[in-house]
C-alpha cells in the first residue's frame, strides 16, 4: 500500500492513481506504464468519496513541490486506520496464508502533533537566497518549501522558519545538510520538556556559528543543540548549550518507567501510542510471577523493563553490545526508583546477532514460557526459522529439556515481514495466530505498524 487509489482498465490492467480514494470517479494522467500495471496521478475529481477530507496542511498535495512527509491527509483518519487493517489482513493471508482468529481493536491516538522524532533535510537554495528546512518533496530528492508541519509538535512546527533563518546566518550554510530532532518528556510524567536538535555538519563549525546556535537555544526554551560531525557515534552535546543539563527521556507511567535516551537512538516516534502499545502487549503476553520471558530485539528496554515488573525473570536480547550496556543502565536507574508494588524480577541482557540465529543459539538462551518479539523492518526470519527447526526436528534439542514458548507477542513495523514470519510460525512451528491488529503509530502516512499473538497449538514433543 502506498496511499494510492486502484482502478482497472476495460482489459483488466491495474492502474494505481495517486490522490484517488476508493469508490471515486476520477480522471487521471498516466505517467508510467508496465506490462501488468500503470501509474497515474489524479487530474480531475468528478465524484468524491464520503471519506475524503480537506487536508489540514497547506503543503500537502500532488503537485511538484508538495511535501512528501504525509500521503493520506485527504482521507479521514478513521478510514486510514481501516485501510491499514485491511493491508495487515491481506498481507497475512496472501503472503503467509494466515488468518487471525480475532481482529483486535486498532490502537489509535492523536492525529496531529504526534511526531516527537523527525529527520529534517536542510538545503541552501542560492538562486532564491534562502534555506529550506523540512521533509523531501513527493517523489523527489528536493526539500519541500515548508513553513509549518502539523504532524510535528506545535512548538517544533513554529521553529521551522526560525531554523531557516538560523542556517541562513551561519558561515557553514552549505555544509549542514540535516537536523534531526527528538523531544524528551518530563521525568516521571507526560509532556515535552526538552527538544534536542542534532545538527549534521560536514566541516568544523566556527566559534561564531557555535555562538549562533547557543543564542538560538537561549531564545527557544527547552531547546538543546547536539552536533554530529561524522557518524551517529560522534553525536555530542554542544558545550554551553542552554538546557544542556536537562535529561532526554520518555516515560511509561503505568509501569513507573523512565527511559533516558540519546537523540539519535531508536525510540518510538509517537510516545502516546507507544504507552498504549506497551500496555496492550503486556496484557496480551500475560506474564506471571512464575514465568520466564525473553524479549527479542529489546533495544533500550522499552518492553523489557515493564515485563520485569510482572515476570519472575526476563532476558532482553539485542544485536549491539552498546545498546545492551545502555539497557543495563536504564534497568539500574528504574530499579532504584521502582514504584511501591512494582518490584522487578530477575533481569538480564545479552548481545546476539539476531539475523544469524541458529537452533543451537536458541537452545543456549534457555526455555521461556513466553516471548516478546519486536524486530526492525527486516523481521525476525532467522529467529522464527530456528524455532521452526526445533519443532520439526525435536532431536535437535538433545537432552537440554528446552521447550518452545507457549505464547508469542510479535510487534511489527512491516506487515510483509510479519506475514512471512507468521507463515513459518503457523505452518512449520506449531502455532496458531489467535489475534492481530494495527497500531496507527504514523497517522496520515502509509506506514503500517501492527501487533499479533501466536499460541502454541499442542504440547511440545519430548
């Protein structure tokens, strides 16, 4: 799905139409032809869908120069969620031959001002004597001429024009291609406290430019500047930046968890949805104080630490030693400040290359009653394949006493790889898909996040 209408010619050939919605009568201009399909752009609308709405953003559109950050603002947000649910179900069936026994109610939240993380491109347009700061244009490498953005928090949207003016005033105007932003909440409570701006600069910044950055932060309360001269490992806080002492954190109040992070770390773009997602995932997981849980692709501990307040033992596994060290730091911080009645079970973290998993590695990490799986877009194929191999050939287990998890909660950011992995779990590993549903983490975009539950069909072979 790429937020396009789908039509058919008289001969059955499929035509994908940018800007069209289901059940509309439109005219379109074909701009790309293939043997089995064509690509077109809406040129005239003769009968519109009842779900078509007026886009909130002046920069949304189909014409050249329109911002490509959102693709679905012309569709009612409730209908967007319904479309994403259909995408999830279609992927599960067509790619994995899996149907969920139950379709869960979608996880939804604020449709505007939700994006607490973003990567904004910067471009000096010499011919126009200006600087552009924002997302790329639709289907283009050029930066859109944006003065506002409704999916960003209002205070960040209001900074777009001042940021353009700031870059225009720098000596390094031509060597700063990107500003990455991350909003941090107040420790222990919701609400934005800090806005970290990470300036990617290809050449060292002059003292005059550094002074300009500090002055900008002083004029915008809560802003702190971080600098990135090379790769992500070089990101560091600007000395003397106002607000430099304020920690960058997000919170999970229901579990008494405060999660420090760096502005270039992976954390969820939408913290409101993340809080609901974590709560639902743990409810579906149903961890008990007698059980051991493994959290695969654990990151900084977004699921691990809440699970630890419910389970006897939890093992968080991630591919990076650096991330594991950071997750351990977050664990120590939260254990020290644990809410009454939310004591932690045993928690361990380990580093594994999860894209090179084998049955032997799976056995080495031990049995667990339940799994939480939260992979990147590539999915968890090698992990799921190893589980399938152990199911199909019990002799691989030897005398380890290992048994498969009775329940798996799989959080996905790509319905195609979820469907592929679901096919393995259901058809080769002995599970059934008991429930699945969408998570509208990115309103107004075609991005589909989802959550699925897999239950072991039968007692494991001995």
